[in-house]
């Protein structure tokens, strides 16, 4: 039997994990609204989690939140809806945090993170911030075939069909281009982080 | 860029994910690696000339069982090491079973053999090349499997690399058993095991370099 306060916060955390897992599962099945809701909520939790831990470079928090969202997006196919969402998400968040620290001067930094990652889903920070490093600038370094579909679907929120009409590509080709562009962006963001130190 | 803008871009890329199951992907990689490794073995080493007669010997099947059990357990370990949040579970324990089994037989063999035969039980005729040849045959498995692992977002890179190496070595040992003339349990337990552990060590060392995403 646990004290009232303890069991409440643990239940809340579990509920959050279950909720996010359900949203992601629906997103994987093609529910775009659920997926957007998932990403939005996850961003809040990641932001709170990382703000609590990256106390020496607070400017970097939003960059890492965005990079982690991008990573989750690119690897979402590895999430098994039958399994708990928490361990999957925490492993990815932890991996990105350790990678971020490794790219700093303090190479021997021992990351102090609780293994169970309960506090990833504790207190979200829903403030929509500007990242220091602008992913749009990195976007400019992509080849046109990958950059344009991303810019069109972003600028004025064009749908895939509209972007296909404007670029003259097929809808399928637009989707492939966006996906490839995002992968390239992810790699580029890592390289820039390592170069900036 | 505001995070809300990024989210909008990502949501536009959100097609229903066609789930080719992670295990299926690994099995496909293992199959392609197996074909390549078999071809490599046939071209460079040749299947043993007396293979048909050898199938009558218990130890022929013992070698295959040793390799296949390790292969299966290692492949499951690769799967778990490749997916964020999965734990190795009982796999490390399962991996210990074949070596323990072969050495149980091996110790009995050595104990019951005349003293002057013990060295030849252990060294056989091919001890100097066996681990290297198994490592060579593990390369096709390793290349195919590491590609599959990289597509899975592994978060423990050394474990994933070592598991991939272990699987590759074990599968290579199965292929090698079709060529190898040695039949003594002490030999298998030493030199086959060394040939299996070597790719695992290479995978441990190279894991971060190969798998970072």
C-alpha cells in the first residue's frame, strides 16, 4: 500500500505513458491528427525533462527537443504498440541526451539519469520555443528535390496534394522526398552540433 | 524554427507505417548472409569430401546443434538489443548453455582419454586456422545483419554490435561445420568458441562507429 501522494503521481505518469502510446499507435495506423497530438504532447514532456537536466546550456534545450522529435519521427516504425511506450521513449530520449553531451567539450561527462525514466513523463513544459540553431537554415543546405517538398508542406501548410501540384512531382514522390529530406536533416543537425561544440 | 512548425512538417510525413516486423527483417538478413557465407565456404574451403558418411556420426550433429543453438539465442539477442527500451532478458543465460554442454562432454572426453591423446583431442589438426576461418565466414552474416540493425534505432550500440558479431560467428560456425573434419568436443569447445567470440569482440569495438544514428 502506498501513501496517497506517491500513488497519485505514479498513476499520473503511467496514464501519461499509456495515453502517449495510444496516440502514437493511432498515428502509426494513419491517424494524422492523433500523430500531431502525440508529437505536441511529447514535445512538452521532452522540454520539461531536458530543461531539468541541461542546466549548463539552457539555450540548447529547444534544439535537442526538436532533434529528438525528428529522431522519434524517423524511428517510429520501431515502436511496437503491444509493448509499453515508456521504456521505448525513454531509451530514445536518453540516447539523444547522451549523444548531445558527448558532442560537447566535457567528453567524460557522466550522465546522471535514472534508469527507469519515470521523470520523463512527470512535468511537461508546453511553451513553444524557438530553437537556437535554425533547422530552416540547415534545410537550405539540402538538395532542391528534398528541400522544396518540405518547404511547401510547411509554408502555409500546403497539403501533400497541393505541394505535388506545385512541384510537378507525384504525391508519392513528394512523400518520399519529405522523408529523405528529414533523414538528411537529422544527420545534418548532428554534424552541426558536433562542429559547434 | 518554432517546434510547432517542425511538428507540422513531421505530421505531413506521417503515412501509415508499413510494419515489416523487426524480426522478419533480421531473418531476411540472416538468410542472405547465410547464402553468401555458404557460397564463400564452397568456393574457398569446399564441403568435406566425406560429408555423407559424417552424417552418421553423432558429433557431426553435435557440432551443428552447438552452432544452431548459439545462432538462435544470439539472433534473439540482436533483436532485443536493436529496439529502444527492450532488455536482453534471459538471452545471456541461454547463450551459456551450448558452451557448458560442449564442455561437459569435453571434460569427460579428456578425462577418459589416455594422457598422450589429450593434446590431440584439444588441438586436432586445424586449431591454428579454425578460428580465423570461422571469422572469415562470419563476414557476410555481419554485413547483412548490421544493415538491418542500423535501420532499427538501436540505443545500446556496443551491445547491439557485440550481439551482431556473436550471431555472425555462431552462424558461420554452422556453415564451417560442413567443411571441418574435427570431431572432438574439447576442440569444438575451444577453437569454434574462439571463432565465435572474435566477431563478437569486433562488434563490441566497432558498434558505436557502425550504428550511431
